[in-house]
């Protein structure tokens, strides 16, 4: 009835009972809300988390109400896009699409995840320890022929070619020899 009467182009929930005076029936209090005025039609905006972010018995034909509704929609879209663009490991792939969103927690070349306590002036703490043992672990991993987890490759690809192979072993060995 509302759709046809007002040529609405957006979806509405239709509350039809077939009674001539259905608004006088015992309808749910949330639909009527007498302190806010007559509640039908009641326009709402639902965000991507299925939460109502705006609503009321508003006339969308009024310019001020329409501007407010559009502002709420734009804010919800901006919030949604900000969430979708998070990239914790800064690898250029958003967390939602990244199979390894936490690869930034690993240090390239530290295959045994060892740490050493270092004191340099007033700066001190545990830092990754990359040594010969890491080179041997990488060599064993590559030589085994086993499938290597894409997350492990992303976090540990020393040369940046998206594969762990002989070149990575040599690059890591060179890194350890140079004392980095």
C-alpha cells in the first residue's frame, strides 16, 4: 500500500492485517512509539554489520531528512571501507583477503624464532637472532620437498620472489656471514 501510494523505490516491511483500522490493534510498542509520533512508515538504515544506524518516522521527501539519511549512509560506507582496507602486515593485501594477515610478526630469516637480549646504551631488549642454525633450517625445509605454507613463505621469503628456494638459502647465508 505505501509503495504504490508514494511510488517508493526502496524495500519496506509491509504491516498489513486486513483490518480496516489495523493501527488501533494491539501492535508492537516498538512500531507505534507514541512519544515519537505515528511510526509508520518508519524508515531505517542498516549497516554492513546488520545494525540499525539510523531510523525514525521520517518523511524522506523533506530535504533536511534526506540529507541526514545520505550522511548516515556515507558514514557507514566510509566505516565499512576503512575496515576492508586494513592491512596489518602492509603487504598490499587487505586483511579480509590476506591468508596471512599477521606475517609482519615474523622476522625474515629467523626460522627458529630465537631471540637474544641486547643492550646498546640505554636501548635494550629482546631482538631476533638470525644465525647459521636458521640457514640450516631453511635448507632442510627446501630440500624436504614438502609443501611450504604460503604464510611461512610470505613471512620468510628472503629474496621477495614469493618462493622459498636455493636462492633464499644463499641470500640468508650471505646475510648471516655479513653479520646483519
